[in-house]
C-alpha cells in the first residue's frame, strides 16, 4: 500500500513538473489567430478591436504588465506577439496571440492543457480591453 502511495505521488509530481516545464514551441503557438468575429470558446476567446494609432503598443504594455506573463515570440514591430501567462498555483500556460491586420487588432487567447479554461482567457482578455478603454486608447 505504501508503495502505491509513493508511485501515485511521484506520478502527480511528474505531471506537475511537465505542466510547469514543458517547452513552448513558437512554431505551434505563434501563429495567425484567424479571428473573424468575437467568440467565447470552451478553450479560449477571440476578440477584434479597431487598430487606431498606438493601440497595439498600448495593449502590449498592458499585457506585459500582467503578472506571470512573458513574450513567447514576436513584437509590436513585427505585427504579431504571442504571450504566455501561467496560472498562479499550478503554472498552467495560456497563450495569447495579438496581431494587427490592416485596421483590426486580432486577439486569440487559449489554453494548452485540457479542454476547458473555465472562462479564464475570456476574463483576462476582456480585462485587458477594459483597461485599454479606461486609458482612453480604445475610444
């Protein structure tokens, strides 16, 4: 019985380590978000906003200021940035790609592990957009 406990404990720790340490391949995650309309998905969210002067840079600054968030690939100058935001306790990675296409900024936030993010990405992205509006950058 004791052996089973330690095997299960080791398996749980291995899974948690994989979640926290799994590499994030930009070839997989730094891709065109293909946002055609605002959508709330079970595994993420898609949003579009008008790309007024300086809006992408302002959004980038808000996202970079988010705790446990870092840039995976890209830049505002490139026209596309993908960010990784990790949950506080378990370190689950969520990926958000922001891209400017013509007069639109497309945002696609999605999870990596599982099938439902319980609205976490929607809440995060909508929070960034609300903060952007509060700064006056979203009109």
